[in-house]
């Protein structure tokens, strides 16, 4: 399995930010890990044109329909047309800001797969859920609800992002990360069989160059979904290099 360093730029970046992708190109004309940048939709086409052969691009969300009367939304086909090969689905900011449910994420996942995009499906507990001892139940139920039946595990990426660790500088303990990642692998294998050994399981939430290596050493961590530290090529490269050495 090729490991994956994925950058989620969220609602950050105008044309000037393309220089960060150019800087990554200069560093990696080939890379021992997969590198993904998910810029805002307004930059996707230019980011795809800028990205060299070692860098893939993706969307941060898509609509479940392939076209139609959905003002302001973007179809997976449009992401693909703009050069994307991945799409992040069910990020906690989408779940919170836009009321996305597991069922919403599941239909988007089906649509993305039918379009030939690799979905990066996000799950993660809130701080209140962790404090209440519900973390594993939450992850189990988000996985069950957000993923469609009959998947080939190699077709999807799953990201564990504890909501309380996103953008806060707080990171779960190593035991907490491993507990969830081991559970996710077991749940996926139970549902999708041996192919789930090939599902890339990313950790996300305050990953930085300084903590990446220790996170990548944990079992069933196959990469990272990185927000803030993916905005600058130098920072993201520190994470990519740590993953390459893991
Ligand atoms: P962060 O965001 O790295 O800024 O914590 C991660 C994410 O939300 O994907």
C-alpha cells in the first residue's frame, strides 16, 4: 500500500497560493508516498495544472448528483474535469456547518466512486463524546453509516479526525490514535473482507512536522490529513518526508 500525505486547504488560498504547489513540485518529481492537495474549488483547475506528476489534487466536498439545479454546489464530475482524482467527504466542518449526516456522506461516496474519484471519508468524535467514553461507538457508527456496501477497500481512504484536535494544536495520545485506527481496520475487514487491508487510514488533527514521525510510527496509520500545516510547502514537506521515512 502506498502511504498518503493529504493536504486540506479548507477556505484558504487565492492564486498566490499556487506558488506553494510549485515549491512542492520542485522538491518532489517523484515521491515514495502519494501526495494530495485539496485546494478550494476556485483554485482546483489551476492547482491541477500547476501540480507536477508526484502531486494529485482533490475536492473538499461534492454534491451527490452528477448535474442539475443545485445552486452553488459542485458535482463530482466537475471536480474530475478540473483535474481532481480524490474528494474529501464528511469532514467534521461539513457535518457541523452544513448538517451533513452519515447518510449524506454515503450517497456522496457512491457518487464519487461512480465518477472515478477516490473518496477520503472522514470520521471523528467530539470532545463531549470522548469525555463520555463514546469514542469507539461513534467511530463504529459513522463508519457503518458513511460507507456504502460492497466496497473494495483499496478504492477508499478513511481519515480519523477527532473534532477536538482539528486546528487546536491538541493531539490524542498515541494509545488513543492506535485504539481508533486498529478498530477502524477491524471494522473495515469485517465488512469488506481482505481488501480492507489496502484501505489507507489517515490520522488528522494538528499534524505538524514536529509530531508527524511519532504519529506515522503507530499501527494502522497510513498517512495524514493535514489542514493548517499543508498551507506552506516547507511545513507540508516536513510531514511528507516523515511519512516517507516511516
Ligand atoms: P488541522 O486540520 O491539521 O489544521 O488540525 C486537519 C483537518 O481538518 O483536516
